[in-house]
C-alpha cells in the first residue's frame, strides 16, 4: 500500500513493480523502463537502479569539481580555469599546468579507469567475487556487502555512516539519490551554459547576480 507515499505521475501498472523498496522511488516511470516483464538483455531493472546510483555519485563529484577551480582561482588559490578547458588533448585544446603532458595524463586515466570500472562491473555481475581475486593483499576489504551499489566496508564506508539502524541507512540512501539527481541536472546545465555562453558556471552566476534581467 503506497497511499501515503509521495508519488509523481504514476499509474496502477507502474506501482505493481515500483513498490517503494528502492531509495527515491516516487512511482515515476512513464516509459516503463523498470518493468520486469518488458526488460531483457543488458538493460534490466537491477542494472538501471544500480547505474543510477553510480551516475549520481559521479555527477556529485563532477558538479563540485567543475565549479571549485573557478571559485578557488578567483580567490587566489590555484589556477582560475574553466572546467571545459582542462583535461583536454590536442587538437581539442591544450593545458600545460599538470604534472605531465596531456597525452600521458590521458592514457594514464584511461588505464586506471578501465581497471576500476572492470572490477566494479565484475562485482555487479558476481557480488563478492572481488574478495576472491588477488589484489595486493587487500582482498578482504573488497568483498562488499552483497549489494554492489552499497559495498560498505572499511574502504567504501570508512566512517560507518548509517550503521546505527536500518532507518538511518535508508534516510542516507534517500538523501544520496536526491542530491545525485540534482547533481546530474546541474552537470547538464554546466554543459549547456558552456555551449551557449562560453563561460564557466561560477562566472555565469556572477554575471547573473550583476545583471539578473539580462543574464
């Protein structure tokens, strides 16, 4: 019974599979993507729920990482550079203030991210499998909790947040998914603003504050 839940643009058929157990479940699924009857192949309800959490976390890191250099740079800390001007390789652009050349940095990032993403993918397919694979003596901390979206443990929940009760953990999961969804919209907005104005988000904000009617 979800009569007391906060629901948005839902239907009786949607509520048959969105039962409120997932964090941030408001019964909203107009395309029926989470319907287990019509799912199959690579895109499954389990994968969609998992990938949303992962995208939320990346978006929260990205939203902060895009605007922080601008704010710090304008206050004399570090280099004041817009997010879309960093991390690029020729001919997209150049940025020579990292510790190495842009090509070497790019390939190091590709290798490191490939390694991390493959281990994450394996943990999703076979929860707990990473504890059985050799990893420089750190296999014990890679075992996870059985839920790949919330592995916990000394690496992924070092402060034991939400460890006091199930209700506390549920509240933290809801807060995370809400902030993550907002961050995904924010990152999309960063990109749109960069294309339309050629400026960073902090500079856009300052321009708007200086002249709200025209910016």
